[in-house]
């Protein structure tokens, strides 16, 4: 099956969304902000031990910006996949300093097994992508959630990004914690409007033509204005997203 990277994919994702999220898609931005803050407040009250996953992308910036006024000391977890863009790491340091993040934790796998996986499976095959992402990104994040004893974990995913994410709920139970998705019903334009209105500096990689950020192995520029926002993340990766999410991917 060829993965759809056209704008029509957004509509496909919308149709897959749960009614409680889909019915919020057309709310004005101020009402979306209020709803997201309501979810965040509720989660903080319900789960005393809660953390936040931060990727360095604009969605996670918005999530962090909405959350900090409600829980300024929330633990923030960034998974360094060991294949990060240097600009990404520099931007992370800038955010930490500018936003005065005291509980920011950068975690990573014990070693870099990239070339080992390439030799074994071939670059960007389904097997390579599964093993590489699981070892360098998913497993460290799952370990951090366990080590910190998080009962819940905020994630900045949106339903219109991917068919598998479209099926998500605001509160998504996992084996040992609950994922909370306050931005599930936000569109890409909502995110862009929010950072503009709040004068939030975003990752410089977007100015280079990237529209969805990951590691250097699985992220390419998306220079087609008519393409879906996930274009550039690779067809194989998109096709195995269900499997990756079963392992713990956000």
C-alpha cells in the first residue's frame, strides 16, 4: 500500500477521529486553548505523578507553553535518539535557558546501534525502522516513564497527523501509565496561529523546509506546499506506525 502524502490525508484522519475529538476540530483557537487547559488541569489533579514528553517540535512547544503555567515544575523528558540534527540540540538548550526549565531531562539509549541495524536489516526497511526506533527512541522513553514512576504522561500529538493517531482518545491507558493528549483536536494551522500570537520562537529546522521533525535518518524536507504535513517522514515509517505505537511510540 502506498502511503498518502497529499492534503486529502488530513480529511481521512479527521474521519477516523473519535466523535468527542472530531466535534472540536472547528472551534476557534481561544476555545481550543481553554479546552486543552481544562484537560491539562484535570490530568494534573488526577495524576500527581505526571510528566511531559518534549520533542523540540512546534506541537510540543505549544503543549509545554500551555502546561507550565499550570504546573511549573513538571518533569520534561526529551529523548535524544543519538541521530539528532545539531540544530535540534542547540534549540533544546535555548528553550531550556529561555523558559527556565528546571526539571528537564535528556535521555538516550546506552549506545548508538545505527550502523549495526543498517548492516543487519538495510537502511529504512520496515525491520530497520522498527528496531532502530524502538531501541533509540521508544525504549528510553518507556524506561524513563517507569524510572520516574509517572502515572501519566502528556504528549503533544494531534489526530490529523496520522491515521493511527486519529484513533486516539484524550486519556489513553498504557501498560503502566496513561497517555494524555491535550492537543488531539488541534489542526496544524491552530498550532501556527498559537505560536504567532504568543510570539514563541520555533525550531529553525522549519525554516529550512521541514514540516515534521524526527531524527536525521527518518526526516527529510517537504518542499511541496500541497503535500501533507507528515511528508518527509518516509513511506515505510508511516506504514509501520501502528506497530511502533504498540511498542510505545507517541
